[in-house]
């Protein structure tokens, strides 16, 4: 009877596995796209020069866009669990 030696590779830390996962990269990409879309929406919807737009409005719309991007990749329906 022959036995093969089982070789177990180290997976590394959980943080390294998280950063290198495809889902994490997709989430970051959608968050950045959402924040950019929020900024563009603020810039074009105000109809003012950039220096006249309140930074609070810009940050609010960028945060909302980033949240939408995060929700699109991490909602139960996006992960096929509806």
C-alpha cells in the first residue's frame, strides 16, 4: 500500500487573503465609481462654479454614491442569496 505525502500550504494572514480576493477588488472598484458619480452629480446639478459649491454637499453626495457602490456588490441579491 502506498501513501502520498500531504502537503499543506500556508494561506497567509486573513488580511492578505481579504485584500487579494476578487470580491474585495470589485467592491473597492464599485465604491470608487459610486463616489465619482456622486461628485459628478453634484458638480453638474448645482449649476455653479466649483468654488461656490459647499464642500458639505460634495461630501454628502460622494458618500451616498460610495454607499450605493458598496451596496451593489455586497447586498444579498448581488451575492445570489435572494
